[in-house]
């Protein structure tokens, strides 16, 4: 966007009281808005020129601006003043503002497509090969797959972990070896080798899981699972907790209720209690439970 600073110069010709216009235009390429991904600001460059308004002739006059082109402009609005002086010593000046806007959009790249067989129902993120770069694990109609990230936004081809269809997936270190593992809605645990590959681990039983979350509910430093499961007709869901044994298995099971819902778990307070949130379809109740450090339900609000 070109901004113009225009001022009409008035000067006298020989006869006293006779006044004529000698218009000069100061033209800059200063933009109105500049986006930056630097929260401090950015360098703004522009060019100033002087023109005769009536003829459009580019004048060989120096144009000076403050701040100068190439200066660092902080985030926010900065006023720029430009001026020039004609051969008769008449000065034209004007000012305008440029706004520097900090925006994370500047660092986003166009979306990329990464092929995964079938339809993907859920994605979980983890560093499955422990290289400090986030990877993806997906699950859906064609099973569970892992895509390893290179840290620049690219991912490897999808590698199959298991071909059984599943609706949900999550990750955690279920056997305590410091390597991220996976568990999906087909009631299967997959143990990670720390290099991005997975082997089949314990089977949880009770498939058709529609909601899945991980937390240490009984405060024994072993990850547990809370699951919401549909029946064979996909009409009802039961909510239950499976307590981890620290070796990748989840033997002990506690059923909590039956509703049409899915589940998520999140830390609640400094005592490391967890709140499980049971979200639901319109015809069902909303249930909240608070798991204390002993693994029992402290409170349930309909």
C-alpha cells in the first residue's frame, strides 16, 4: 500500500500579494501493517520519492524520513515523518503510521498431507523413537499406525502397528521402561522399543472402547486407564477403570456406571487427585467423579 504525504507549497511571484501554488508530493512505499513472528518487532524498509503533483514528474529531490528505512520497528504503531525541500527552499513534510503486528500465523506453513490407510478416527502425539522430535500415532478403520517426525514438520510413511480397527488411541509408559507405549480401542497394549517400533503387549479385554484416558488414579506410580465402552449395538457405554501393574498390563478392573458417553481424565489439584469427565449425548446425564489418591470416588455430581 502506498501512502502519500502531500503538502501544497505557496510562494510569491514578483508582484506583491500575487500568490501561486507549487505542489509537491512526497511518496513512500511505507506499508500500513507489517506482520512479524518476532514478539519484539521487525525491520521495515521503504523508499521515498518526491513528485510534482500537476505533471507527475519525478523530482530529483532527496526525501528524508524518521525513522529511516531499514530501522527496527517495535510491535505496535510507529509514526514515520518524511520531508523534502525544493530548489526555492520550500519544505514539504507529512507523517503517517505503520503498525507492526505480532502474529504466530507468520510461522505456520501450508498444510501437508500424510497418507494413512483407511479413515483416521484419532491421533496421539509422543516421541516414540526418543529423538526429541514429536511423532504421531493414528488409529481408525484400517488399524493403528505410527509416523515418525523429523522435527521440521515432515513425517515418515505410516508404519502399521496393528491392523485391527479402533476408534481411540493414547500413549504412556505402561511398563515403566522409559519408552512410550500405546493402547487403542481394540483393547490392545503395544509396547514401544524406544526406536519407533512396537510389539504386541497384553490384551485388556472388553473391546469396543469409545473413550480412553490415562492417569495414575491410585497414586502408585503406575499408569491406569479409564475407558468408556459401547455394547454390541453401539447404544450404551459403561465406564470403568483398569489399574496398571507397571509391567504393561491392566488386570484389576472397577466398573463405575452405564451411560451413553465418552471419557477424559485430567489432574484436579495438588494432592494429585484426578477428575474424570464423562461427556455425553443429549439424552444422557452428565456425571463427574473425583478420584482421590486411594483410587476411590470422592464425589459424584449429577
